[in-house]
């Protein structure tokens, strides 16, 4: 369960960073 959860969290962080940069 930890394996699939790691990439998911990283993806969320990346998306958040992109949104923040754009905003």
C-alpha cells in the first residue's frame, strides 16, 4: 500500500507547486 501511496503524494505535491507558481 505504501508503494502506490508514495507516487500519489508526490504527484499531488507537484500539482500544488505548479498551481502556486501560476497563481
